[in-house]
C-alpha cells in the first residue's frame, strides 16, 4: 500500500526533548487532566487518556506528575479548568496550519497566537478544509517486518500503511483508531506516536531553503507557546532542505 502524507514532514519538532522536557511535561499534564475530566481517570475505559499516557511514558514523564494530573482531572486535587480550542491559518509559502490548544484564558491566548502569526509572516484564516482527520500510528521499523505489520494492521481495520525511511505509518478512520491501536499494543509494539491527527490532503512542496526556515521557525514558536498542544502543517520539506533550515 502507498501514501503521501510523509508524517515526519507534517509535524516538525526542532530541538531535543531534553531541552524542553519541563515544557513537554506541563503540556502533557494539561492534556491528561482534560482527558480525565471528560472521560474519567481509568485508562481502561478512557481511550483518549490511554493514548496520552502512552505519549507521556514515551517522553519519560515522571509517574508522580502523571498521577497528579489525573487527580486534577478527576477532581481529587484542585486544578485549573482548561478550554479546548483550534486555530487555523497559513505560514509563509502558502503552508496551511492547524493548531490545537488548551487554555485557561481564551482572550490572552488568541492575542498571543495572532502575534506569532504576524511576527513570522503568516496569517490566521480558514484552513481546516485542506486537512482530513485520521488515526495515525507511527512504529519504528526495527520492531517488526513490513509484511507482518501490514497484515496485522489491515486485519485490525486499518485503512492504509505507508513505509518511510525508518518508520511505518498506519492510517485509520477515526472510529477504527482505538481498535487498531489496541491490536498494536497487544503485539508489544511501541509506537513513537499514536493519535487522531490532522493530515494534509495535498502537502505543499517547499524547496526553497529560506522559506523552509521561515516555516520551521514559525512552527517552533507556536510549539513553544505553553497553551499549544499540537501543530499540524501541510509542508512537505525534503530532508536535505530540512537539515539546512
């Protein structure tokens, strides 16, 4: 099976995890609390929480941080009430962006996100029609053979599987994501990413180094904002240009 979403170019994370570990933990904590507030603190009955906990473990988030976030979400500890928001817009080069946020101050966050767009030569405008919502599970190649994973994924109800240089990308319709994810976990496979994501319908090829740098700087600035949970982009930047950006 084939595809063109090229997940590693869709979401860009510049800088090592160690340099931003505290920021990552804070964002995961917010996400865990919100998941618990809406679906309860038992991951066995809360698929959203189960997925976030997988991401938290992959980021080496301390157990005590996770437990505290769960208790805040369930009301066992006092916590802040966060509102889920999504912003849309464009980066330089006509690259579409979708930004998922959790905020306790909608007006403040809106002004700060708009300022980031302006500073980096972007603009806020409707862009969601350029994406589709898909379950996405990324698995390193060293964990399983391609044919074995393809059979496993398709039998579980996956829509597609794409092979990249170092990873496999399983794509599902959102309602099938949890079923496929459970099958992957049952085989003791450890995804580097598993989520319901916004994927571009038509990735925008960026071949100019200066434009690529502007796009990546803007995405990095958005990701550095404390309220931003995820940034999805339609940029398709070749590795050689990515490395120089």
